[in-house]
């Protein structure tokens, strides 16, 4: 389980609580709530199945609905591109949909993720839980967009995920964020032109390719 990157904001919050007369009561309440949440998290680990895409977010178990075709196509196209390039150049490991990312409090199964070789080479064949990746890609849907832009955005940022993409398959737009001074900055938001990956060296993808399987197949032949 990967620890959170400490920040001045966290320190300020702790100091504000400690300044309160009722700080001991609040701390005890937090400890009890944390213990209950961890019990629920253990139950989640015991109950999760390969049959469903499941996540544990702020004490809540999330079972995801089936995806629409546009979501599936964009995710599949990107996986084909990333996996082909990463394998051919021996750069690491690309995971799709069912890779469980275990962070300090929450567990996510991103649509796509990439781990550089220096970490991926230590993964075991039957490994079930994984640390924070170097790149995370989420394809937005009506039911998940607020989490992808909210808690997941903050969590990946605070756990040092170098790069984060949000894919709007309906409008065929890509948002690319990269970590700078421990905060995500928007590098690109576009439905045209190219996107150059930060975490995967020397990989540039024409954005329309992501949303067109025929273009994907042609592009992969050129990698």
C-alpha cells in the first residue's frame, strides 16, 4: 500500500484540529471511523471478483456498470497503441481495466495504466494489488466523471502519478495533465493534433487515432 505524499495543506489541517479544545474527541472519533472503514476494506478484498470492475473509494464499495461502445472502443484503441509500443521497446507494463491500484485509503481499477520498467520488473505473475502507476488514463462516463475529476484526480496527484489523461469518448476530446511541483497542470485539451506522452518516452499519438479503430490499426503498424 503506497503512502500519501505529505503536503503543507495536510500539516495545516492537522494543526487546525490540534488547536481546537475538542481535539481529543475528534481524534478518537476519527480513529474509530478509520477502524470501521478498514474492516470494510478487508471485506472488500475478500469479496472482489474478476467478474466485476470494483473500487473502494472513501469507505464505499463501487461496482461499475457496463460501458457503452464508444468507451470500449477508445479504451481498446489506446491499449493496443500503448501495449504495442511499450512491449516492442521494453519500457514496462501496461494494464487495462482490472488492475487494482492500492493507495493509502482507496483502491482503483483505472481504464488504463502504465508502470515503468524499473518497477514493473518486480511484479509477480499472480500479483493482485499494484502501487501508484506512472500514467493513468480514465475514459469518462456519466456515472464516473465526477470521481475521475474529483477524488481520483486528487488521489493520483497526491500519490505522485506522473501523468493523468481524461478521455471524453462522446466528444472525442483528450485532456492531459502532468505533475509539476506536486500539482497537476493541464498540458493539453483537444480533439485534434497530437498528444505526446510524458511518462512513456518518445510516444506521440495523433488524437483522432484514439477514437477510430481503423486509424489505430494503421498507426500501430508504424510503431
